[in-house]
């Protein structure tokens, strides 16, 4: 997945047309859903819904088929469906087609409007909460850098020792030190270092020295010392590395497995679970701020206030209960809002519009579960903190 930038969101928000199609579906990376083509079938169902909506607007069947052809072709691309993330967003307009693979599960939704429905891609712009994953074994060291949405490996191959052998190759070992590959280890094929008597004390000493050398290098590479580092490695190595660590901000909980066998995506998924409280810090802090400001005029849960405030750049933080939609329009002359129970011609989802406009004006949009909201939100489906 490529990083979504604010200018990318702006381009999507600026696109206007008579029949803008937006489709969101959850997708799968593996399992029976992939084997049975469940995701492809789901998109095809939404394709048929959009086709019917176009026909309801007196567009001929042949013209509807022509217009929706990019989506139809996507449903027939077998290779595309073998390489999915957790969600998929599809946007179609006249002479415009774009899809975005999402690293989180999308809520199934589709609409035909005069602009794109963009609230579910807003989290892609959240570059807050950056962190590292440090994958350690006696064979190699890997450093990964990312955030809640994505991860990538940092190229440190020429900077850190190539495993314990390389790190300790310059040691002048005691004459009675024996070195051989042992089968009775937590990591198959890893070397064993031990002194006479076969106890593990010497081995642990060498591993500690190996990790100290690694940590000395990482101390120079990891420039953002305030970012959490999730340690990944077999259980027996965690305590040793923590002893060797000097300045890295290691998360209290780690990932206990052999990381050499794990892909960056797999490690990222496990690390985000470890750091879930870290990701929630800002959201919880802003919820507390809303609770303190409730009733002061600097916060609101009224869509009639929130929608025009978002368009005018007045919102600092917006909370949206997932799955919330409110159809209507904003009169830009007097900032009045007209709401409809169901989508009508030329309507926008004002919740989606508020979410996008808040981000484009430098604010933060938080998608939350209703049960997570404190009582000061009085069962609201959205709420905002105003800048003024």
C-alpha cells in the first residue's frame, strides 16, 4: 500500500461529477474467502447496485455498462484478487478510476453522488504514532519503521553484524572455548558458544555482548529515541536484549517468536496489537478535552454546527462513530444545513464531508466505536472541538 498524502485526498475531494461512484468492501489476504472469490463477488454485487442506480436515472443499459467497465474489469482480474489487504476503496467518475487497498477492514458501503465518499480513507493520512520493530535472532538483525497503517524495513545490512558469528569474530576466545552448531537450540542451525562444563552462563555472556554491539550501532541509526520499539525474538532472547539496551524505548510487551520466519506484514500486525494503548493515547486525550469543553460553546455534537464549521476550517478534532451517515447539503451563503432522512439528488454525506474537510484544514478526525465514547457525548454519533 502506498502512503496517502494530503494532496491525494484533496484531489479526490475536489473531483466533482454527475455520477461519482464510491465503493468500500472488506477484503482478505488468505483463507477460504480468497480461494472462493468472496471479495470479488462482493465487489460485483456493488457493481450491480451502481448499475441499477444509473439505470434509475434513465441512463441506458449499454451506457451504464460502458461507464462501469473499469469496475467490471477489476472483478475479472484474478491476480488482483490474490494480492489484497484488509479493505478496498474504489472511486469512479467520468474519465476517472482509482482504487486503494486499505491496511484495515473497510465497512461495506457504496453510493452514487456528485462527489466521492472519502471518510473511510481518512485514516491513511494519520502519520502519527510512528514506531519501530526490532527483530533479533542469533542469525540476523532487522529494523522496521512505520506507523499504525504501514511498515517498511530499514536497510541496515551493512551497518549491523551479520549475526552472532560476525559480531564475535574478532574476539580472542579462551583456548578451551569450543564452538559448534548445536541441534538442541530454540533456533535451528544457530551456533552454540560455551565453555568447559557445558553450562549456559558463558553462552549468555556472548549473546549479551553480541546484543551490546548491535545496540551500539542502533543507537546511531535510530534517531527518534522517543518512539516505541517493539522487540521481536524468541522468548529466551528478550531479557538478554533488554539488559544490553541503552537508549531505545522498548515497549513493555514484545513479540515472542522467531522473527526470521515472519514477513514485515506479519510483524506489523503483531506489533500494532502490542501498541494498541499507544495508538489510543491521542484519541483518549482529545475525548477528555471534549468532555471538559462540553457546554462551553467550544464543542458540539450538532451536525448543523459541525458541517459548516468543518468546511470553514474551524474544527480542531472531530469524532465520528463508525458507520454514521447524514445526508444533506450546506448553503455556503448563510452556513445553513438541510438534512434528509435518505439520500436525495445532489446530497452529500455531511459526516464524510466533515471528516475530510477537518483533515484538509489541519485538524484530526477520529473514527470511534459508540461504546467507547464517554457520557459527555450524550449518545451523539459525531462530535467536534472547535478552534474558535
